[in-house]
């Protein structure tokens, strides 16, 4: 749209006056705060130590101790809807995101496309003088538009973000991720043998994006939307990080609930008279002909497990915990950078998980989560063969 020219044009240029107003970049208010959103994935409130869990998250604890912990916060219990609500401030069903992008149906509440008359926070802030960065998981573009031949209108750079580095879908391999840089795919900068892990890569890019702008415009604020793959499957992490939790979860998941509840009472996260709901019954369902039926989103009672099953399930939990602690350490590097560069005290930090723990591991856990998406339950005997590889490059694992 042509804007009105407010200068003056005369025959003699010496009598003319230019008008640069329409081209002036928007500027933020003086001392406007930076904004850092940290969106974790598939992590329940009973996981982190700052909420009474047994997984050590010193960076998250560092944030919690300087801020406010919310114990009644609402998510949509699904990835895409929570992220859509977080970025728009609206109910997910009013912005076409009633479910994840893979299950959209073409109806207004579930078409997988946030309308352009609904502003994302990135679109608001970039028009108010902020630099805007998206790092990590996106999951707000429909599958049919997540390729290079498709429109990029619903990619991060089409929705107010100036720079993007991450993955488009709901999950990716942490050792060999499907990476996108701005609007094109890229190869990871290193291999696992060279020390590569996606969580470290995303932290590096977060720091890089912020630093790139600060060396040019040190007073300009930024909005950084950082979404690590943790703790969504696959739970990939270096073995030494998983080994830190050796034996921690051997008591079983039912006893874990009791321990965390007492911790949460002590921390004031839940009222002192809170009682746990009963354990969900294990659904041993048979098919129409009496055959085994793959009931996947269910948990087997701990005391009903064999010693091998307990050992396997404990190891899967150790790997998951190590994955979270490693990713937390990478976010800690971002916090260290902000503190060392004098930006931390003027940065609003919001931490959230898009939903709680995932049931996609089925009753037996998994060393190949792709089976779940095809209706197959992992056999414990097969998973035990990969016991020493859980969390490594040869598995695509998930706890039960």
C-alpha cells in the first residue's frame, strides 16, 4: 500500500525535503525488557526438582528461585494447541489448533493454521522494535506445508520471527535432527561422535542470535522463543548423563508418586491434605477373537513386573532424567551468557511445558517409538537386547 508522502518536492533539489518517516524502523520504549520463553516438551509437574521431582534441573531451579512458581497453570495437554495458545493468548480452538498438526481435519477449530488476523506475540513485538527469534520445535505448520515446495506463510519467518533454527514437526532425532535454518533445511554442524547433541546446538544458536543483534544495536530488546526437544521422545543423551541417575528410580513409578507428593507438600506446591488419585487400572484387553489387543496408553503395576522388566523400565527413566538434566545444563549456558553480558536482570523469563508426561511408550516402554505410531507394542525381550544402547544413536526410545 502506498503511503502518503509528507516531504516537499520542488524543481530545485535544494528547496526539496525528503520524507523518511514511512521507512523508519519501529523502536521500543527505553529500557524495554527482553523476553525469553522456554517451552519444554512432555514434562509433568512431578519431574523437576523445583516442583518436588527427582530430576535435577539447576537452571530451572535458578529461575524458579528468582521468580514465581505457578501450581494451577493450564495447558491444553497437547503440543500444537498449547504453543498456539501461548503465542496468541487465545484458546487453541479459536485459532484453528484444537489438536496437533498431524491430526487436523479442515474445520475452523482444527485446520492447523493460525489465522492471519490473530497476531502472534512475535508479530506484535517485531512491530514494536524488538528482534524476534525462534529456536527449536515449531509444530505450528500443517504437514502439507512443511516442505520446500509449499508456501512458507505459516513457517516461523512468516509469523513475525526474524530468524529461525530448529525443526518443524513434533519431534526429531536428537543426534541426527531434521534441521531448518530460516526457510531451508540444513545438515547438523557436527556428528554425535564429535560431541553433537541437538540441545547444545539450540543453546548455541540462541546465544548466537542474541549476540548478533547486540553487537550492532546494544539497546534493542529481543524476544527469544526457545523450545528444546526435551523431554519429548526420542530420549537421547550421552551415557554419562544417564548414568548419573543409576538406581534413582528403582523404587518404581508408584512409590515415586508418593515421594514427590510429600516433596510438593513441603514446598507448598499442593495443599497439605492432598491425596493421590488411585493408580489407573491396567487394561488387559483382548480382541474380538480373544487375541492380545495393543492397549498402548496404560501402565502396568510395578509389583507385577519381572526383575528384567523393572531393570529395563528403571533404565528408561534414568535416560529420560539424564536427557532433561543435560538440556537444563545447556539452558544454563544461555542464562550464564545473559548474566555475563548484563542482560539477565532486564529479561522476563517464562518457563512452561506444553503438556505432561507422554503415554506414547506404551505399557512396555520402547526402543523404537515408531512402533507406537503403527499400533505395535514393544516386546520386553527385544528391548532388553538393546539395553546398553538405550538413549544412544541406535535407539528411538521412550519410557513406559
